[in-house]
C-alpha cells in the first residue's frame, strides 16, 4: 500500500483530512508498521494544536486504542479480524507515544482538541434527481444529479465545512464567527453568508465557482486565487492550475435548481458530463475535436432524445443510442 504523505497524516491527526484521504490513511494505520514515520507526523500535529505529551495509566492507553479500533471498524474502513492477528501485530509494534497521542485526541475533552477521527454523513443525489438539503446552521444547498456532499459531525463547531464532489448551489446563513467552507479536490471556497454555485467534479478538467449574492474567496491548495463579487465566475483548470474570471448573469444559477439546463458557450465535454448525470445515461464521443466545441443551449422538460437531437443539429454530429449508452460520431 502506498504510504500517505507527511502532510496528509498530519492533517488526519488534526481532523482536517478529505473524506477519501481519511479512509486510505485509516487502512494504512491499521495494516502498516512504519511507526517512526507515524510518530513524527503525530508530534507535528500535536505541536500545531498546541498539545503536550501526557502520562496515562496502561488501562487508559488500552481504552484509547480500543476506541480507535472500534471507530475504524464501525466506519467500515477496515475489517475486524476475529483472531486479532492484524491488530495485535500493529499494536505490538506501535510506540507508546502513538497510544498516548491517541488517548489525548479521544479523552482530553477539556482542552478543546477535537477528536482526530471525524465521522461524515454522505449525501448523494441520485442520477436524474436534484437533492435539497438543510444544514444544521439553517444553510440550504441543492445537489445536481450525481453530486456528493460529505458533512462532518463537527460541522458548526469551530467553522462550517463541507466536502463536495460535483455541482451544488448554496444559500449560506450569515455567521461572521464561523466561516463556511466548500472543499473540492482542487479548490476551496470560503464565505460568511451568501449564495453561490460550485461545479467541481473530480473527473472533470474544469471546476468553477459562480457568485450570486455576497462575496466569496476562492483558493487552491497553495494560495488564494480571487475574491468574487456578485455576477462573477471563476473557472479553474484542475490539471494546469490556471484560471480565468468572467462576468455572468447570476440569476441564471437558479435555473437548474428549478429543473432547467442552461449552457452558455460551454464546451461539449462539460455538456456531456452534465447530461449523463441529468438523464442517467452514458455518452461516448468518438470525435475528440467535438469535445472542445463551445455550445449555447437551453433545455427544460425535454427528453434525452429531444436534447440530443437539438445538440446534433447545433453542433453537427450524429449519434446512436443503445440501452442508455449514446455513441456520438
């Protein structure tokens, strides 16, 4: 198994891992034995949190380790072997520092240090279905078909943070003391109270953030990209890291929430991704040059066939449909 990066492990112990990263790290912790590397990351994480090593009785350490195993198993991150061989091998090799640190994160509630394992509620909009969600802080979000949002159990504790894969529209309740963050695989959007859309599927080359009201700050993993004003859209290339800004009509953001698909000079590759999720179909494009063609179109209430007929006439392609698989040539 590939070893997690140092920063990934530090983020995990600080409770700030992405959900997908967290699962891989938990498997690594359960099955690997590079304890020196793990200890180094733990020390740095605790230093960042302002924590100091403490001394506990052996039964306290055992309690912490037992809770750690139970939580991982309950989450489905790793299986619990009845003979305990995997756990015993790891537990025997792990340093006392790791057990002490585990206890610190689980039992020292008075310090205000959050538990290092955060439990996420995952909500996915079914293909062909828009999902509407009200968060604990009374913020609202709408998930585009196929989109996934992960909400941590410590949401609204120190801040308000969700993890998104796909497209979603947010109406965030204002709270100056608790910023609202939307994290995707490549960009993070920070707000206090506003309405905006994030469109950032992992499999797509392009991610975008469009602001309807208020103000948001958009960053990648390295630095802040821009602060958006109402009507501004930031389009980010998830491979090259380059981005562009443009002015759009912000009220059009609500169209898909109300069942209307709108494309304005959108490349055909992105249109195909949206149609696949909206109509629960699979689109195979043989003419790769077609994928870069920009198209403007608006659809409401049409079937997948009607939409494809319009697009084929507009973009100049032919297609064949078989068992929800569309071949475009």
